[in-house]
C-alpha cells in the first residue's frame, strides 16, 4: 500500500462519538463487579481508535455499550449527537468469531443486514456484490462458510458489517484467532477499506503492534475496574513501518504503561 492518511484533526468539529462518565456494573453471586468506572472519551470523524488493556479491564464491555448491546449503564453515550439506546445499522460490528450462519451462502450472510431495508431486491444484490468485492471475496458469493478459510470468513464478516453503510465500525479482536500471516494481510485490508470508506473506527485488541499499525490514538485501560489510564497518539505517517525506531518506541511506551 502506498496511500497516505493524515491523523484526525483537532479542528473544532463535533465528535462522531462522545462517551461521558460511563460506568458499568455486573451482578454476580459474590456481589457487584465494576467493569468500567467513569470513562469519558470522544472519537473524531474518520478517526481510528484502539482500546488496549489487560484481560478483564472492560475493553469489550465498552465496545458493546457503544454498539447498543448492553443497555444498562451509568453515564451517557452519544453517536452523532444522539443518545445510543440500542443496536442500530448505523454501527457495524465485527467480532473475533465471524458469526456467519453456516446454512447460508456468503452472499446471503453478507446481505443479512439488508433483509428489512426499504430498497429493491436488485439494489440489495448489487450492494452485497460490491461489498464482497471490496473485501476481496469475488467468486465466493455462493460458497458456504465451511468452504472458506478463517481469514476469508473474517473478510465476509467485515463485508457484512459494512453492507448496511454504517457510519461507525466497531471491531472486537477481529483477527485474534488468525495466524500471523493472515493477520497482517487482513490488517492491511482493513486499513485499505477504512481509507476508502472514510468512517470512524474503534478497535479492541490485545495486539499492541496491531493497534499502532492501524490507529490514530490508543486508549489504555487500567485493570478492573476499567478506567482510562492514558491516551497515546500515533502520529506516524502511513504506511507504517513496524520495524522503525519510532514504531518500536510507541510499543515500548505502551508495554510500560501496561506494566511490562
């Protein structure tokens, strides 16, 4: 890849996402567990943001709150100025598990989000085909999930998340189960798609190199209860060299903040 993408501007524009004093508690047999405590954060238009931290710090919980999958919380989360009250097609979500239906073809899986959309069937088929092509799966439209590799299944999951034309992309360890080569390949593909679609993106990951390679800022959450420990800007130009001293320096800083 040879394109260049500038980091999010600090100009006075309304943030795409505003998280204000958010806390989340779960009840258990042994009492109340505080997963997140007083988290405040903004995401700018077209910004890519990573959330990292030790296991159990609330990374995925925060992503689920933004996706509207966890309605019970304290504080306020606004997307494009509107309070998030539940799931919506304006937010596409990709999980570590592709979650494709095994009895449906790839094109049928990708088109799930358009099932009740008010558009002609021909337009739906065209949009599905465009997104299958976008993720490099042309020719596999009629294949079933068991016929594809893990990397190809994650491509299909990304296509499905984008088909409804969301205005925010949420990714929860999307490449965590892949081998190193597939992971690097899909990281590059995701960056290409982000560059084409120009939508804000939030990535939850345990992979610090992945966070530095893909994102403009990296939010470090403290161990439970999850609080924002620091926010590390990544101002390196793209494409980023994973072996450069500057890249290595950011990784070292993050490791230090995580206690390594």
